[in-house]
C-alpha cells in the first residue's frame, strides 16, 4: 500500500549534484519535478501580469528553484533580465553592455549544470535532445496534417532502440509533438497565437504581457503540455490580446 496524505500521493524524486550530493527535488503534487516547475512557472508569469504582491512572487520563485529544473532556472534568468532592462530606461544602452558578460557567465553556468546532470546519470539531456529529432523525423513523414493528434505511437516508432532498452519512450516538449502530430495544419494555429500576441504586446508597449507570451512560448518549446486547457486558454488570449490590452488601458 502506497502512503498518501489526504489521499494525494506525492512522488519523491531526487537529483545528484557535484559537491552537494543527493538532494530531494520539489515535485509538489505532480508526477515529476519538470511538471511541478511548469506549473510554478506559469503561475509566476501570470502573477507578473497581475502585479501580484511581492510575497507571493517570492514564494513562487522559491518553489521553482527547489525543483532543480534547468527549464525553470532559465525562465527566471530571462524574466529578471527583461525586467531589469525596463528600469531606468535612460541607462538602457549601458545596462545592455553590462549584461553581455553576465549573460555569458549565466550561459556557461547553465551549460555546466546540464553537463553535470548528464554526467551524474539522469540522462535527461540526451532524452530531451533526442525528442526534438524524433519530432522532426515524424513531421517529415506527415508534413501537412501530421500523424494525428494524440498519436504517440507515431513518435515512439521513430525513437532509437536505446530508449526502448531503458524504457524511456515518453516525450518531453510540446513544439515537436504538435509539429509531428498536427503537421503544418495545426502548428500554424499555435504559431499564429504566439506571433500575434508578441506583436500586440510590442505595439501596446506592455512588457509584462510580453514576458508572459515569451515565457509561455519558451515553456512550449521545452516542456510537454501540448493540449492542456491552460495552454489552449492562453493561446486564445494571445490571439485576441488587443481586446484585453485595450480594456486594461482604459
């Protein structure tokens, strides 16, 4: 019998880091840390748009950090970078020049983290990179209408034998899944919503909403939630963002 708390089962997931050693990752009530990070990141992005209290935002940042998910770390860096550039616009050029070496250091640090995760046996990096290859291969087989929404078999058939040997045939990102299963036909609808949303936020000079769309697109490219209601709802919002932005400005 699996112990639960209030009939909710919490999956324990750990990660081994150099020097620190073995650490339990924050998975909350989700199946794994990346899924917890996805939900925390979406909440964080939405709270930025809502201009939530600092206390709430801090707790979400802590939640993201404790998942030890590279995806969440990169999202935080990207968000802080854009918000930092917004302050004191008179010094924008100087800040941009200052951020170049900082970004280089951040990229090197993230690369080391990814490398250490691969070295210490998580295989997460290899699996994620292979998923993009599998998605592209499947898309090229059915470019116009795709292999069919929800057709996971079409993806697993193109996976290398080594993934079957270690029973790692799950998929990890949305953009490759939509492209492979929906083809150009469905992918255009997704891309239209993102591109139009970004255009409108630039037109209305709304940085917080720009961060929401850019952050959601980043998560779309790195995490699997292709057909979840939260993503579909956000896509509808992005496609008709001018209605929201005009009401917000009144």
